[in-house]
């Protein structure tokens, strides 16, 4: 399994100073977490879920969640469970999956009891799962976190291998200022007790916004919604520390996939598109409202988040193109980690100062992302990567659509 695997060898050579490496599904936590990239949610009610997942894998989706929670109406939960169990079995028997699993697949359950019920019913289909997404983790009205992680641990025992947990922080206890600190510290205590099971901590901006009756409009980022941005900052503060005690934290969902009336000016800089002759691509991104996603991805990374929850295949290529490490960042990171004795130095690009001590945690994260998504050549931007994916898709190689 590898990001950008649908691009031909010549295109990879043209775009990448260092190409993405294969992702080992049995690898360690940090390697897998950084490779999640755009995690696509699919309702478990989809009658052709197995075929849909294989199709998504061919379009560049390397992580997906079959959802039994918010995306499924209450009256269809039993149907969704039956469908999921049936489709997992079909997926396990498919030649594509048996030969080489093409993605990291998770199930999002409603309760610990449902999680274990799915595991017990899945049979050979359990072989397709890498783990579980745990919703509303830590909320006072939900099953307590300890029960969730105990269920995931029991699921791993039934499977005969480790199954990962990705708790979602989205409850009102975490949203509200007067309960947030205690809730986050309690979550941290539970996660620390089960550190060997926790792949990443996910953040749920939709539910966090709902606590205040808010929804970010198209063209605005989650970082423009101040009360939600404050929550995300506190999550990183408590759970994303770079001293070895933290966890990978993924960025919240981008929930728009078609464009409506534009209220704010496009966030896309026209320069990179003009330089690469991709003006038409820029227009399609703007028409689909994906210029806002580009801006949000930039702010996610600046604020310590990685990857992205998405709900439409058109988001995937954008998330992955923005995940490729720039040549400049790579050079800085390499210089920093090669100076273990500390000290300050001018960057290779002669435009900033690198301090080996304080910049080292940043550099290590950059190099981890470089392994999963590759390093661009010096004159290559995310626009070139987007354009290559778009051309591959249009040529029938199914690298994943860019818009629409």
C-alpha cells in the first residue's frame, strides 16, 4: 500500500525528490498514523460497500471508516450491521484484498456492545479491519472511555492480533470551557493506560460546533470558528505534546463537496496554477469549493494536526497533495536532525534560521510525513501533484478526482 501508487513511474520521477514509501500495516503507531491521510467515511448501509471500498482504493483512498453511528438513521441500525458483516466477508474473499490489502479500514460503532457484536459476527471479514473509531469519547452521557477501550482490546483478542482504536473528541464536556480541562485530563489518563491500542486521536468539529448551534460555511475554515478553534488548541495542548507523552491528532472533517453562492474571495493563490498551466484546474477547485479545504489544511498543519476526515472522494487528492513535504521543509528537517549537538544555522534556502534544539520535534514530524507522502522536487508545488492526479484520473488510471 502506497500513496500516489496510480501515478506512473515517469511522473513519480518528475515530481518527487524522494518518492513515498510502502506503508506496512503491521508497522508502528506513528508510521501508520501519519499515513492515514484523508480518511473517508462511508455509511455502513451501502449495499455494495465492498465494491465501493475497492473502487475508492483505486482512486487513492488509503484509509476509510465504515460508519454505524451518526451516518445511519436509528431505524436502520440492525440493517446496517447485517450489511456490514456481509460486505466485510465479501471483501475478505475478493482477490484484490487477499493479494494485498489496499487500504486501512476501520469501523465506527455506536456502543462497545455493538463493536463486539460486529467482531463476533464477522468471521473472515474481521481480517479486513485495522481497528475501530470510537465516537464521542469521554462524554458524560456516553459509555465511559474505559469500556470502549476494553472492548477494542477484547476485539483484538478475538482476532488474534492488535486492533487499533481511534477515539473521537467531540462531546460537550470537551466543547464547554467549564468542563473541558477536567474532561481532557480524564481522557489523557485513560489513553495512557491503553497507549498500545491508540493509533490516533480524531477531532469532531461538527459536534463541537453543534454545542453552540454553529456550522462553518463554505469558504470559511474551522479555525475561523473561534470557540471550536479554542477547543482544538486545548486538545493539542493536552494530548499532542512532542515530549513523547502525546498522540497523533487528526484534523476534523471537511463537510462540503459542491459549491454554492460564494461570499468570500477564493483562498487559492493564482501564481502556482499559472506557472504550471493549471488555470482550468484552479477554476474546478473553486467551483467545487475546495479552495477552502486547501486553506484549512494549511492551518491544520500549522496548529499541530495531521491528516483529515473527509466525506467525499473529491477531497482525497487535495489532502494528499498538500501532505507531500516540500523540498525546502525537507532540507531544513534533514539539517536539523543532523545537528544533534544543537546550535543555530542558516537554512539551506538562506531564508530562515534553523535551531537544532527547539526545531527538532518539528523536523522529526516532517521526516515521518516525507516517508508516507514523499518529498517534492525543488520546483514542484502541490499544484503539480494535484494536476498529475487529475490527469491520471482522466486518463483512466483512477488516481482520484480532484473536483466534482
